[in-house]
C-alpha cells in the first residue's frame, strides 16, 4: 500500500541493540519492511547487534540525519548510546515506546532494577525532545501522556505478528501441558505460575501434567533462584521444563505440542505470545492486567482471578467445542496485528507527520513597505515572472509618503492592500497575515527580488518535508554580487547570532535556526497558532524571535538552498549606512529578547547586557572614530541611543509577550497576474546549465563592456532558475561557488604556446585551448547545455572546432571585430598578423551554432569587415542591464567619500555634467575637453566631473582648454568604485558619452537607470540605445560644437531635462537585463529543444 505523500525524506529507525529473535528487534525489522512497502525510504541504525541480523542495520556512529528526515526511536530501557544521538538531532522525532518494567518489581541489589529505574528517569528527561509518540499499546501511551506527551500526538502502532501456516503435519498435543513464554522476571510471575500449576496438579493431575517455561534467565538472578526453590518445594521438577532461550524451530515445536498458553504476568506492554499462541492452535488463558486485555481484545480467555483461570483451563482440556470457540475469537483478534492491519495503523500514525500530496497549494506573499516606492515596484514587477502562479500578493504600506499609495492604486485589482499608520514592522507583518489566504505565508522585503522558481520551490519544500516544519527560508544574494548575504543562520536564547552557521550546528548547544527576514516563510496554521509576530519588534529581531519561539514550541524551521532571493539592503529610516543604524530600536529589542528567553533577571540581566553592548556595539564605534570613519559627536549620539534602548527594552520586557489574537483571513484568495511571454523553467524549458567563457567578468576579472554584458546576463539567468558557470583566466585553478553560480578560474595551459606566431594572437590561442580544457572537465562533472561567449579574442575558437555532435552548442555574441578596434585605436599591426586575427574571427563565426549581434550596427559592421552574410543562425539580441541602481551599504548612501577634491557643497548644489569611461581618444575625451569651456561658461552652476582611468594624461592637459575662471569647475576623479560610479550617475544632470565607436554602448544604460539623460555621439550602435530627443540628445560625430550645443541645451531649456529623464526611465525597461536574458534563453532553446 503506497502512502499518499510527496514526502522525500527518510524514515530512520534507531534502537540500542538489534538482537536476533526478541520482540522489539523483530518489530524494528518488520516495521522497516512495511515502510518500504508504503514507498518510503527507510533504514535501521543500532549500537549493538547480533550477527544473524547484521545485514538489516547500520552503525549508530554513521547516523547523519537531515532536517527533512523522520527518526523512529525504539525505547524499552536505559539507552547508553543511541538515545542521546537521536535526541540531539534537528529533525522530526517519533518515540516508539515498548514499555519499561517498573523497577519496584526487582530487588534492591538487582542490576535489572537499576536498568529499569535509569530507563524511566531517562524517559522523563528526554520525552520533550520528541514530536510524536507511538506505543505498542494504549497502555504504554498512558505512561507517556502522564509524562507530558500530548494526547493528540500519541498513536498505537502495535507489534507486527505475521500470519502462521504450518507446512508439516501438526503433531498430537500433550495432554495437560501448559506453556508460558517470556524472560524469567518478577513481573512475569513465573513463581506464582509454578505454584498455581502445582496446586492444579494436586487437585486434577490430568489438567496439569507439564509446564513449559520458555525464556532467558541469569542463573544467579535472585528471582530465578526463588523460582527453583518454588519448584523444589512442590516436588515437581520433573514436570517443569525450563528451556532458557530457544531457537525458532524448538520454540515452534513447543507451541505445537502444548495444550494451553497460560499467563499470570502482572506487567506487559504488549505480550506477543498472547497473539502467537492462538495462531498456532493453542488457546490463551491470561489474567487481565496491564496491556494483556488490550492485546487480547478483551475476548474469551481473559480472566480476573486464579480460580477463574484454573477453571477455564480445565474446561479447555476436555471441551473441544469450547476450545474451538475460544480459538476462533482469539484468532480473529490476532488478525489486528497482521502486517496489513498494522500498516494501516502506522499510516494513521504517520498522517500527522507527513504531508499529503500537494497538501500545500497556495502561497500568500507579504511585502511590508515604507517609503521605498521604486524598490516595491521592482519587487512587484519581478513577481510576475514566477514559474508557479499559485500565489497572491499582500502589500502592507505604512506610513509611506513617497507616492507608494499612488503606485498601489495601479495594482489595486491585482493585489491585497492594507495600510499601517505606524512604523512597526511586526505590526505590518501581522496585518499581512490577517489578509493572507494562502497555505504558506512568504515574507519578502520590498528591496528584494525573488528568483523565478521561488514560489515553486517554497511549495515543493513544504510538500516534501514533515508537517513539523513551521517555517522555511533560504539564501539571499547580496545585490550586485555573486556572494550570499546570508545562507543558514543561528540564534540562541541570548539573541546571539551566527550568520552562515554550519547547518549541523542547528539544534546543538542551544543554537536554533532563524530565517533571513527577506526570505522567511511559514505555514499559515503555525503562524496563527502562536499569534504571529511579537509587536514589540518594530524593527530588528522580528523574524528571529518568531523562529526562536516556534522552535521553543517544538516545531522545526527549515532551510533550502533552492529558495533564493536577491536583496538590495536598501537605505531606510532604520539603516543609513555603515554605522548609522537605528541603535535605540536595535538595542531595545535585544534587551527585550534576552530578558524574555535567557533566564537571567535583575542586576545579572542588566550587567550581561551592558557588557555585551560595550563589546559588540560601542567598541566598533570607538574604532571607527580612531580610523577617521566616524565623528566623535556621531559616536556619542549612537552610544546614548544604545543605553536608552537597553533601558527601554528591559522596561518593555515586563509586559512580554506583546502579541495579540489575529483576525481571521477574508477567505478570498487573489491570484497575482503572471507574465507568460517567456520560457519558464519547469514549465516550458528545463533548468539549463549555461557556461559563459569570458576574460572579463566583474567584479572578479576585468571591467569592460563584455564583462558588464555577461555580469548582467548571468545575474538574470540565475534569477530565471538556470545554473550559470563562468570560465575565466587566472594564475591558478580555483572555484568560487555560491548556489547555482560557479566561476572557474582557470590557469593558462603553457603547452599551448606557439613559437613564431604573434604574441597577442598566440596568447588568445593559448587561452582558447585552456578554456576548452576547463570546459571539458566541467562538462564531465555537470553536463553543459550551452556555451556563450563573445567574438572579442575568439575565446571559444578551440571549443567550436569540435564537431557539433561532440560538444555543447556554442553561442557567439558579436562585439567590435578586430579590424575595427585596430583602426580606432591606431594600432600598427602587420597585415599578416591582422590576417590571423581576422581568420580566427571568421572561423569562429562559421563554427558557432548561433550568432547574436548585440545591435544592428554591429551586425552590419561584421558583415562588412569579414565579408560574410547573416544567415538563419543570426538572431538579434540587444544587451541589457538591471534597471535599478547598485548601492553598497558599507559605503554610505549620500556621502561621496572618494571626492575629496570636490567641495561638498558643490556636489549638493551644482548641475553635474558627468563623463564615465577611460580617458582616451576613442572614447571621445578630446571632444569633451574641446567643448568644456563653452559648457562651463554657459551655466555658472555647471561642473564637469570626469571619472575613469587617464592613460593619455588629460588631467594635466585641462589647462590648455579652460580659462582660470572655469578650470575650478572641472574635476578629474580617476577610477572610482562601482558604488560611487552609481552614485555619480544618480546625481548627474546629464551624462556625456562622446565615444567614436560602440558596438552597443552600456554606459548610457547605466545612466538611464537613474533617469539621467545622455548626450551621445551619433556613431556606431549608439543611436539604437540613445533615442534622440526622447532619453537624450545625439550630436554629430567629431563635432565638439555640436556636443557643447547639446549639453548647453539640457542645462538651459526649461523642462527638457525632466522630459528626457522620463524617457530614460522608459528606455531602460526596453533594454533591461530581463529582456536580454529572455531573448538569450529563446536562442538557447532553439539549439537544444527538439523541433
């Protein structure tokens, strides 16, 4: 019988010892077989074992449980090794209790007494670590309930007793023979059984001829000694058969010969022989005690007194009709313990632990926002690309005053909206929960972007994990990078955290998991069961405290490396830069958390908090002052906020918890409108493994146009659900790996050098062969679906020379060809050398499976330069970049720290005319310098900021172009960081882009991100990017006057800059990285999907 579940974890059984023939060990093995029949992965682990059953188990030292596993722990006595190993695991745990005999049955000096006493004490100490409780009988479960097990988590899963069928003829039964099976122990009452047998024999010898007592014993055990004395006292040693442990064959032989099974046992947790005997044609007569009546189904054969017992035995010896009737009832009862019947009971017991198939069907995405309209709009935009559309969006706004409300009006028919008049994140989250109708509630920050398979993987994870999973999170990439901001995270009761904690530490030494707030999901039911977020946490520790609290309730918080978002870490009222945080709130909530959970109180609590604040908060601020990164006055202001926060948090903790009963959801799930105009992973196309071969890939290697192109393409392909590997040259072989992104730094292969050829060409050839070598290794590890590279330096030439059937398809992006670069840069290259470069490019063009011109201009240029004509392999795909800015929180938001030579007030008040790029003639810096005097004379508020490497010494030549009155308003900044470059473009009045030739032109797009108009040369592919009089102005090539006229027009003409800025914001959406990546995947699909 297959179990209806999409659970993908394992069900692991653990027992201290797996022996041969004992009831618990037999149950472990039989239950394992049942679980396999149900379609579940299962295994057995133990410390000790008998060689006869060794093939059924693994060693406990090899046990490694995952958070989505379930462990069934078989407990029947003090466990020295295995219980601790299981109890410390962070997973779903089931205690299957087989009962421990009360120690009072045994003498003070008995080793068994100590074993049982320690076992019950151990049970009491560890029961809280388990989620569910199974018992062989309801009798066993009552004991667990008395120790605190929730009745709702308790289930009877009885011992499996297989049907019995004898193949050989049934021998004649011995008249007057009794049988009892069980270890010789006080609770089994063998002494009393012997006494009763002797009394019966004395009264009616034909009724009591022989007593078989089958079971192990220790010859020096006091109870065994007393048993021998009892036998001798009655002079019936010849009639009492003490067999000790027996083989299965001998045991079956006695079962076939005895007339009646007799039990006086006072304590049984189940009693397997009570079921086995009738299946072998032997009626059972037993005193009703402990679980005996339950096991026998309270049917005939159950008695209350010794007199009733001997009377029934006597009748069964002579009354065949009665014997047959009793056997019939007892055999029907025994069927309750057949494998199929127990399998049904195990299924019922597993149901609360395992999800049904697609139990979780819908997700409510909750976005809490405050004055970040631009980021919110982007988040809503990217949610349209989810491959799974079973979700709704709830936006909690408040109290924003930046136009967010107007934005939300446009989405009113697509999303649920609620206003929060208070700046309190936990209150906002609770408002979102109250509107959420999904099975799962997923929180994402307004400045985050979900991967396209985010919803799909959230549902997949919950539907494949135990139902003890209350929450689930995953990694978050830092914005503008290929590094994780956070993966798995740990927190303890002191609110100390470990970002990127080793997942194996979760559940150990007081460490619990918390999910990054921008990627935190929970089941709706679990959230409501704990009344959502504690509204004390207006900001900071909000989701951490919730995760901690849920785990204190004995639920699990999961982590999946496939539930991924990108996080911008954008500026907010709580976060202004490296040191400029809302310290009052942070420290207030830290104190509240520690007061609530640490167990400290009074002066000790305050002392511990003060010591920690000095160590963690104040010492770094003092160091920043010493390093010149922070003013002393700012430091003092922050420290005062820290101490105020501690006092306020301790006062607030007097009223812990600050939670409330949440209102019921509206029961009106509102599907969010998806965008289906692209190939979705898992729907229309599989997740591809795309290998990019490039010498440039910022921030790792290089920073040119090709690198920028591939950086944005790789970022977007990752978001779309694909795996991206980059191969780039390096001095040593190494790998940077973060989730689905890998960059392989590959050493140049020296054997590829060709003497006698041009050095530049040979270097290209050597790298092409080296890249081929690296790609071959990678393809063996993880098959590559497509290779993407640019024409520049013909990096995939060697790969392309293989037959198409022997390699992944190669996609070639057309950028500036070698002859054009040589002419523009004025290189003096012999014709025979130029011919090598040209032939390499022509060969690669002919061998590529797909050719992508990044502009119409470059397509025509390549056709002309290489005397080729485009064919069906050529498919246009413009470059694209992310349409949002890149900000680095560690650099600060509003301060231009790299601009020491520029007066701060000038940056704040001037109209900044900006140039970004290498200061060389092909980039048109000479034209800008010739026009600079006219531009600066035309507007006294104008300043010219020039950022970039200056290989031709233009900074020193500026005086040749400018008068003394204007030279103070031109500033050469040198190379600047990416973050500063972004800030510079955001502050610019306009960007000047006078390049003489571009195969596309990415810098204008970077300006458009900020709504900054571009003044650009009407050359190359630039007019395809900068639409004249829409998002910028085009000037005539080689004309400094035309350039000056265009800049002056943007400075002087009323309304022009605003109109062009609006156009720039529209244009960047046309040339976004998502648009570019969608087109790329369409090209890839044509190469790999069957036609």
